[in-house]
């Protein structure tokens, strides 16, 4: 995997400059770059301030109109329009995805990607704060639009659909959206500030059993009980958890298990999600879980079908050098990173993980100071349009823009 350290060279200053020279062209004196970066950061901060009303309004509008994966018609259009107004060349409906956006400004040799998300969750809307992500990405883009060429940057903002299931970024990665990029970044809201989100590898799938109906009182022996098959599988999964690693997670919900108590259920269905620390560990855990579902079929005589619900999400591997840059910039804006050492080794999942295996990537979390409310709760939906959420939009936009500026002068640091 390409890393930022690969990009800027080895340990010594001379080797770093030599390697970076190939990417960004002739070097300037360090003092010149430092002065240029300082001025650029002030320009970026001023741009975010000038755009603040529009960014907050965009965040609230996306929040008020939640759209599910691959259905983000309104949100993607609003993001595309805002980026066009900022001076980007915009393509809406790209990579065979009607709600994907690609917007580019600048022609410099160092190519920075900024990802926007805008899909919501069923029933509870923007309980993961993708409205904040979309607005912050637009803000970072607007802040860099007038600076890109002077800093030797090409800046591309990608509107990425279907993070909550469907793997929009994975599809876009496979279709060339990230080709030629030297770095990719995005921000994501959470209850507390985190520089590096612990991102698991994840697989989602549907399990269904097909049995045979019968009268549950008169002729139960003639039936093949699909609900029992699901029960056997659930018990097996529950027992399996004792032998899994601390970072492993197995969760499921039964969505169908019969229609009447006096009929032996001939069909059952459920959605399942399996998480582990790496793609390799995920593959092993998936096989063990599959054996649990096969046990349900074997014990009852039902037929088993397993159907993927999404592309597998890879574990998130943030680039340490970019992460250090981002954290310093966020702290300069007053963001505070609490000590979270000793917390759970498991984490949420994102299709940005797949991007991080191909391009140096960061995915820091913007704290909304809203505990006990956390992501994917209705209370978090409400937290995503508070004053703290609005400030997170502006700080996230500025911190990403400043990090892109730092990348532009990395050879002199």
C-alpha cells in the first residue's frame, strides 16, 4: 500500500526532498514554503468563514431530507451545486452511480481527494451525521479552490453514496475514482473527538431457510420448521462468541419467522453482520459463522441460502503522518482529543477502509460532546444539527483544508 512516507521519501531530509521533487516539482526554500503555507491557511480559514452560513444551511437541509443508500438524489445535487459555485468542474452521476459526484479544481501534481457522504439510516434518518460530512467536505473544497494551483495541488471532492450499506466508495474505487490520488481524507461526527477511528473489516449478508408448512396441532410431524433452523443457528452463534477474539463481533436480526402460531413456519429470514480486525481474520470468522447456519439447516432438514447484502468493507488503516498533521490542525482550532486508551478494540466500519488500502487515508472523528448519545441512536440524529454539530462542520472543513496545505509543503517540514 502506498503511504505518505512513500510519497515524501525515506527518513533523511535529502531522500524525502528527492522523492517529493518527483511529485510536486522544483522545491522552494523552506522559509518560503512556511510563509506560503501560513498565508494559505489564513486564506482557507477566511474562506470557510465566508462560506459558514451556506455550509451550515447545507448540513441542516441534508439532515431534514434523509435519503437511503443509492437514493441520495437531493443531497448529491445540493453538494454538486455548492461545489460548482465554489469554482469546481463538477460531474454528477458518474461511475455508473446516479448519486455519485466528482468535482475537481486545480492542476497541480499532488492530487488530494476529499470524500463527502450523504446517505441516511432507515427510520432514524441522519443518526450517523452524514449531513455534517457532506457540508465539511464542501467547505474544505471551497477553502482550497482558490489556492490549489499556487500550492501545486489538484483537489477532487468525491460525493460517495451508500456508505451505510452498499459500499459506494468500493464501487467507485474499483471504477477508477481514486486512481492517481496521492492522499484521501474525510471527517465523521461522533460523540467524542478521535484522530483515528478503530475501523473493523465487515461483511453483511442475509440468511434464509426454506422448510415445509403443516398444521402445528394436527400434523406437526409433516412440517419442516424454518423458524427452528434459525433458532438453532442463533444458539450456535451465541456459543461461538465465547471462542472468538475480543475484536470480533457477530450481530443479527430475524426479519421473518412464520405468519401464524398454528402453522409450522416454512420460511425464515434474517440479516447478519460479522466484524473482525482485518480482512484475513474476517474471512476466517465468516466461515465459522457459516457453519452455524449450516448447523441449523442440518438439524431441521431445511434448505439454506446465504446472500451478500453489501460488498465487504476492509479495516481502516489511517496514514500516521497525515493523521499527525490533521490532529495538529484540529488542536489549533481548539478541538480536544480525550485519552481513549483502554477502550474497546472493536470499532465501526466504513467503506473508506477499502480506500485506505489503496491510497494514504485519514478518517478522523469530530466530537459533538453529546454523550450518552452515540452514533445510530435517535438521540444522535438530534445531536447532528446542534450548535456543536454546526461548529464541527466548520472545524472539519478548516482542518482538512489545512491538512491539504501541509501535504503541499511536506517536503520542507
